[in-house]
C-alpha cells in the first residue's frame, strides 16, 4: 500500500510543495490548512492565474478551467472538478495575509484497468505473469503489484513489477492465483485457477507455449480492502 501523503501545515519554509494525486474525471481540493482570516487569496497554476478574490473584489476564475475551479474565500481552498490530464501541474496559493505561499504538485492519473494475467505451460511447469495493459501509459512508475495465493511464493508485499510465479504438477492445481495492482488513487485485481492452464487429461505431457489471458475486475475505487485482510478459498 502506498504510504500516507506527507503533510505540512505551517512549515512551508521547509516544505517546497505537497504532492497530491487525483484521477481523471474526479475532483480534488487543494487546501492551505490555515486558520487565517483571509482578506485576499490568489491561486496560480504554473505561471497562470487560476482564481483570485479580495474583500474589494468578487471571486474571479479564469477561462482555462471553464468553470471547473471553485475558490472558498473563507478557507482559501481551491476545488477543481472533473479533472483532466492537462490539470497536472504545480499550484501555488498566495495571500498578503501569509508570510509564505502554499505549493502543491498535482498528479492526475488515468483510470486504472484490471491487470492481465497470463499463464504458460512448459515442461510441466506452469508460470504466471501479470501486468497492467500497455494502453495505460502515463505514470506507470507509480504502479505496485502483489500476488495472493496459497503458495509461499505469494508474499504480502508490493513490488514495482509483478514477479513470475512457477508451479509444478505436484502443486494443488485447484488453487486460485490473484494478481493485485494499485496506484496512489485506486486498485484492481485479476484471478485465475491453476488448472485452467493445464489441458484436461494431458497434464503430464510436454506442451508448447500456452498463453491464456484472464481479466477479472475485482475491487472498485473507494472500496479497497487492504491486502493483509484479503483471504481466498480453494
């Protein structure tokens, strides 16, 4: 599981920018977490103004966001609706009421697809591999993989890449193998029964490479069950 995002409330002299994640089509609120009673607030995306307000000026939001950006003058919070990939950038909140500005680096993630499970049977060894489809191109470096099964190979730890699992004909072929993948915003899983990769009645013969992709959507965003609490039955 990804570690909690760093927090930095009154320490912006030592923190350069807070890393925040959002998903395409979702909403996010960037909050300065300040108790100051603001008399003016301005938010910028890179070098461009997003929105501004003061006691003598109504809230003004600029055209880039097309009405998707909303400023709360009381808290200074900036909420962006229906996120797009072009919203990814550094955001800065400035106010004459603060000694330092607040900076956030926003990363907007694409919808996470279910991973693809593949199995191969060679010389009576069944091998499993798992990966997120290549169509998921942006921020693949943020993906983490884990396996769940009855074998000791399946450890409850997250890896940058899913390791290959190998089983023999002496293993329990009725067991199910689960591949889990997550990014900082969501998670998905796919599963396959070992016996699916072994042709019926011919399990002791040598076969050429057999690739059987399976994709089973499992965990919807927001309904994530921690890996350590997941159990499977054979």
